[in-house]
């Protein structure tokens, strides 16, 4: 799948998959929302608006109020790529989100996931 195809994926579809992944491992939708809010700066209403508007990934991150300044501390491998080495800024943000939800599903504490 090319980056352009990923960028045009509906965030609402991906969001549902992220929630399902977390819930299968005993985590909650509210924890997924907290991770997304931490990364993007959206509040609850803003996040829900983006989901209802069915925006694509590119728009979702493009309209994000503020990417968390600690996002650069996210490291590790996701989909075979080290997230800290990804050169494309949008793809890096997408993979950061994947990595955070992956950590959530693996049982890490919210404090560690949110790099506090």
C-alpha cells in the first residue's frame, strides 16, 4: 500500500480498528481517545467531529490542534519500521499513533504511554 493510499484512508474506519485492537486486549475506548487527544491536541468534541465528518488521515493530522511536544520521544518498531527514523512527517504521525495504541494493547501503563 502506498503512502498516498494510507493518507486517504478514512480516519473513522481506522479509529474503529484501533478501538477494537485495544478492547481485545482489555483496554477501553476512552483510553484510546486519551492517547489520540494526547498526541494530537484534539479535545473530546474535536475528536468526535473529525470522526463524524469522516475525514481522511491527512486531514485528521493536518487539522490537529497541536502535536504533543513529547511525541518525538515515541520510539520503537511498528510495521517493520523504526518510528523515530521515518522521514515523512505525516507517515511518522500515523505510525506514532499506531505505536501508542500498540503499547496500550500490550498493557503498558498510561503514564508510560503518554511519556509523562
